[in-house]
C-alpha cells in the first residue's frame, strides 16, 4: 500500500511540474504506458464530421504514444473507444477479436494487431483514454483503477489547453477591439492650457516607460481617456488594454476580476478569466482606485510586489505577468494617506509618475476643440445627426457657463442640445439652455433669468408650431433642468419643482417617446 502511495506521489509531481498542457498530456500517456505495462496509449477527443445530409459522430486522437502517421479517427457507433464514450463506462476487454464492439478496420489501417484493450472516459463527454496490449497478456480491475487516475490527469491537461486557448482568443479579441475603437478613434491631444500642453508634449516619452502612472482629477476631467492614450502611445499598444472600475466592485468581485479565483470549492465548475492574465503584455487600468477597501488595497499591493498570479485557476503554479499599471483617482490619494484611509506603501507604488487633470473651468479655451470632438463622435454614433453643426455664437456662450461636471457635463449638454435642436442643422445657444446651469439656481429653487435670456427662450418657443407644443416643450425642458440640478435623482427633482415622482416619470416617458418618434421619422 505504501508503495502505491509513493508511486502516486511520484506521478503527481511529474504531471504538475509541467506547465505546458500539451506536454502534460504527452506525459500522461507515457506514464500510463509505464505503470500499466502496455504497448500503446491514445487520447481521443469527441468531434463531428458533416457528411452529406447528416452528421457523423467521431472520436479523433489528439495524442497517441506508439503510433505513427495521421491522427486516428473512429466512429462512435462502431468501435471500442466509441462504446466507452457513449456509455461513459470504463471497461477492459482481454479478447477483442471475439468482442462485437471491436472494429478490425482500424487495425487494418494502422497495421497493428490489437489483443486486449482498456478504455476509460475522460471528463463528461470530453473523450476517451485507450490503452492497448498489456505486457501481462491481459488487463484487470487494478489496471482499470489506475487508468481512471490517468484519465483524470488527461482531463486536467485538456481543460488547461481549453482555458489557454480561450484566454488567447479573448486577448486577441480585446486587442482588435481596442485598436478599432480606442487607439484609432482620436487624433493628437491638444490644449490651450499651458499645463496640459506641456503634458501632452511629454506624453509619448512618458508612455514609453513601464513606470506606474497615477492620474488624479475630479470626475469628468478625462482621466480614463488620458489613461487609454498612454497605452496607445506605448510599446504595448499592440497588446491588450484591460480596464477595471474599482468603485463598482466588492472585495470578492475585485479578487475575482484580478485573479480569477474560485471562492468556494462547490463553485469550481464556474470559470473566471483572470484580468491580470489577460493584461499580460499590455496595460491594466484601475479606475477610481481610491474606492478600494483596505483588504483590496492589501491584495493589490501583494500583486504589485510579486507581479505573479496562478497560471491557471486551481493550479499551485504561479508565473510572472508582464503588464503596465495606470490608475486613476477622483480624490487626492496623498490626503487619503494622511487621513489613514489609503495605504502609504501602496500609494508610493502607484505614484511613480503623477498626472493631475485640470477642471474644464480651468481650460475654457479648450471648449471649442472639445465640443467639436464630442459632436464628431456623436455624429458617428447616430447617423441622423450627421448634418448638425455649431452656430458661430455657441462657443462664446459655452465659455460663459459653469462646468462643475467638467468634460462629461459638456458631453451631456451637447447630446441634449442635439435633441432640443429638433429638425434644425445648426446648434444654437438656446438649445443648451442657460437655465440648466447650477449657478443660476437660487436657494429658493427659483431660476433667475436676465431679460435677454428670457427673450431668447421665448423666441425658441415661438419657433414651435402651436401653444400646445410650446407648453409641452417647456415642460420637458423644465423637468430636464431639475434633473440636471439634482444629478439625475428623480425623487429630489420631483420634490424641488413640486411634482410627485409618478408625474415626473410620465413627463419623462412622453419626452422619450417624442425623441423616439423624431429619430424614427429622420431615419425614414
């Protein structure tokens, strides 16, 4: 008994010291032949071959020890291996020439004489491990139990090969997507802001290094766009670009995203792709890293110290992963460190190169270029906006407004203006609505207008065909303004303007229906 355990331990060490799944499968075959004292071993995988009007179910050899030439293909309905696969039962036959399940055509094709055979299913409807011609002259129950163990190792090897192939395809798909939608979607970064202009001039040089970069700035200042640009300018641009929003993840979800670990044994049938493995050779962006819990910070620090993850889920083998880390934060991490809310040792690992993104109010001269870029992307997404252009007075008007939501707020304003402009192809200042700015909201929740602003809004409503339509448009605008001031919170917006939440919801449904009908009409 002790000898058997020692033999099992030796075989296990051989198998799990091999990282390459294909070499692992080859090792399984060689060890099975040695332990069972047989002449040949073959691993068959299930497949199908479309012939004529039907589908022929087949098994094809993926690894065969002692066999030369082309892969062996056997019919599931007419072979010993096929019977094992169909029944999912392990068995042995010591006189195959009298066994009705034996197909002599395979021996005739290979020039080999099969005397006895042992077959064990691999996994569940995955394949079959077949051992031929025992040196003892026959197989027995002990051989069958040993073969089951080898079939388990073979299943492990095939599962690893499947995961690696899936991971490879996923990386290739992500790389193609980023090339088509990230790196190719924008031109050079430009700014009239002195600080940003200097940063953009140095960005290519900064991107060439592999140093960790921390991008800080208020929400909507363009941190994520800058992080993606760093990847597109780097030597890793042809590698994967993986982005994770830390603010959206629990501690457990963050661990699963990064490492792909299974939290419970009973969940081992579920497969997760480790984002660190996918990011190997590319860039990993962690957005809103300031939102990480203390435990998640500790995990990230450990990863950065080792840059190692499990090569495959459930494996004890670990390997270095090569990625460039870019993190973003809408809070001042240094202040969080001083307040004992962020690990100091992690902060210094993230903050090798620090970039601070200015607010839109600090770069008002960039509004025209930013607005044109935003409009261009919206026109690309929505074909019925292709003819839309800014009126000559729009940019002067936009520069006078306050932008607490920064570039994201500007994008929302432009998208909303496209809808309010209706059938007109020119976007005017009235489409943006001066009353939508938070600085116009008084403590009494009454919106204050200048005389000229009132006249502009009146002219806008007079352009509509009837009093009923103008009244309805005013309703939509007033509700949208309230929502904007309440950051999209419908309950607060309804309370502020004296409506029930249900009444507000009905107005929004009417608005959405009108936009939908307008879009349908334009498309037709």
